[in-house]
C-alpha cells in the first residue's frame, strides 16, 4: 500500500513514521510512505503558499494552486482517482472499521492543512473523504495523518508478522482486550490470576472472553451495545452485574 502525504512539514511526517514496525514494513517493501512538500509546488516569486482570507478574519489560508499541483503530481503517478483524505475536525470520526476499509486501497492521499485551513475550492475538486481523528483542534493535519497511517498500515498483510495477527485484537467484536500478565508470578503482592498458570487452554479462553466483556461493560458501555454476545454470554453478564452491583 502506498501513502502519499501532502504537507508543508514533510520532515515531521518522515521522522514520525520511520521507526519501529512501520519503518520495518517500509524497508521490507510492504508499504511506501511519500511526504510531498506542498511548497515545492508554489511557483511564484517567493514560493509562498498562504494568503489572507477574503472577507477578513484571523490568520492565513493555504492557497488552492500549490495544493492542487501537488495533488496532480501524485495522481499522475498513481493513475486513476486515488482516495484523497482531508484531515479536519469537520470529518467523519476515524475508527477501526474505517481503517479496515481504507486498508483495501492501493494508494491513499492524505492532505494536511495548516494555518486556518485551505481554500475551499481546491477541497471541492480533490477531496473524496473528510476525516477527523477526534473532537479537538490541533495546529495542523500532520499528526492525524500519522495516526491514520499507523492504524491502517498494521492491517496490511505482513506488516505485523508475529503470531498475534491484527484480526484477533481489540475491537474485533467491539470488545476491549482482556488484561495481560508477564513474569514475575507475584509483583507488589499482586498474583497473576491462577487460571493463566493452569495450562488449561479452554478455561483460559473462557476467562479472557469474560474479562473482555466485563471490561467493556465497565469502561466502554457504548461499545457493548454494538457487540454480538451469545445468549449464554448475555445471561452470564446479567448474572455478573447482579452479583457486583452495590
Ligand atoms: C482555524 C480557524 C481560525 C479562525 C477561523 C476558522 C478556523 N478554522 C481553523 C481550522 O480549522 N484550522 C485547521 C487546523 C485547519 C486544518 C488543519 N488544522 C487542524 C486539523 N486542526 N485540527 C485538525 C484535526 C484533523 C483531524 N482530526 C482532528 C483534528
């Protein structure tokens, strides 16, 4: 999968994504991450990319033409009309389902705004998806773009090549992950739950599933409404709640 990030701060994006698992996947040829400097497409005397907003108001806007030319340069290389995401608080909120859908694309263009935003006219021409990573305002779209690249990349086959494949993790089933423990068996007087030391795999699986359900009920009840518990599990949870309510 090929990510193309249009930004005024290409170094920020490159530096943030060349580490650890993502960096290794790029070296292995499973991913490519290209940071395109929008300023390279500012063909005016001072290579400026921003100007005052018509109608007045605070700050500066990114002008349409450099953004358009940077996008065209990428689209010419990829062919077709690649999905183009504008990172904005006005977008649909990014979640695991959206990550899975976008991971199916061969090319993905991520447009990062800065200052007070981008001239609306170029957004109308090139943007296919408006995406927010959450309800807060930042200084630019770069960090949200990096969040998306990370979440999508780990769903590309081969990127996580350990035995824990992405599909078995949290948010599958809309359940949170169960608690995990490593050595030592006792730490600060706290023991590892005995079932995990029993070697009884069926019991361990059952305990983990129950822990996931309890956690989701306690910490993210909003997710519980969207997850598919079996009749037996629903009954078990109702029982557990009854036994644990104060
Ligand atoms: C600032 C501003 C000031 C006066 C009038 C209107 C204004 N709009 C903005 C604004 O939205 N600035 C954005 C800053 C422009 C695009 C990049 N910026 C951004 C992206 N902030 N937060 C995000 C973002 C993206 C995705 N998910 C969460 C936050």
